C-alpha cells in the first residue's frame, strides 16, 4: 500500500483536489438554487398575499412543488412561513373585488 501511494502520489493528489473542487461546486450550486427558490417564494408572497389577498389553485399547485424542493435543499423557516401563509389564502378573490 505504501509503495502504491509513493508511486502514485501525484495522481492521488490530483483526484483528491478534483473531488474537493467538485464538492465545493455542488455546495455552491445547492445554495444558489435555494436562494433562487427563496426569492420566488418571497415574490409570490408579495404578489398574492400582500397585493391580491388570494392565491389561485394553479399557483398553489406550483408552490407545493417549489416548496418541496426548497425544503429538500435545507431551506429555513422563513420559506416555510411564507409557504404556509400562501396556502392559507383563499383560491378566489372575495365577491365585489
């Protein structure tokens, strides 16, 4: 084993460096996607909760998928609060609005 390591230390160093680099890239990609999903949750919250006061069913269906992925990426409680507030909204505007 020691002989293998001493003969192939450059290859081992190269492979381990590549693995570290790829691990960092995956982590950065996950964080970036999570940030984009959070931004979209905030956008939906501002539009439907604050501006319209209702959230159509097709938006809620899409929101469920988006939140599931956000949560799988270890999204925090802020996204959960926004998601729950949007899901609690009625699906149609109140009569007379």
